[in-house]
């Protein structure tokens, strides 16, 4: 019985999500028309630092993986038990999060310094 419910629920929820997005998009456009705003015009704001942000994020993730690799190899022996494998995975995810976040923080400070200068 449960094998049948999962695909049905997945199909219904996907349909409801697509229908809801289209419905609310249409309502938004109708409200814009009522206020005299052209719904075809979208304000596009340039994002000059997007490549810097992604670059520093990926550098941070890479450094996090490298630090996690050396940490796991230093803390655990070559043959890990089942409990130690879970701890090693936690080290990897923790380092990825920390160093990825540090990359984004560094990106923020670089952007702020550049915007204050200009």
C-alpha cells in the first residue's frame, strides 16, 4: 500500500506546486495591470560581484575539504570502525560549512570595501 502512495503523493504535490506558481504569477500580473504597471518590464539589477562570491565560496569549500581530509587522516587510523566513519563524515560537512561561510564573509568584506571606495 505504501509503495503506491509515494508516487501518487509526489505527482499530486508536483502538480499543486506548478499550479500554485502559475496561479500566483497570474494574480501578480493582474494586480500590476490594475495599477497601471506594465507586467512585461522586469527590473534587472546588475550583480557585479557574483563571480567573486561564487569563486570565494568554491575556494572555501575546497579548503574545507582539504582541511577535513588532513584532519580525518590525522585523527583516525586507516581502518575506521562504523562509529568513526560517522565522525569522519561530520568532520567533512563541518569543514565544508565553515570554510564555505568564511569564503562568503570574505566576499562581503571585499564588496563592502569596493563600494565604500566608489
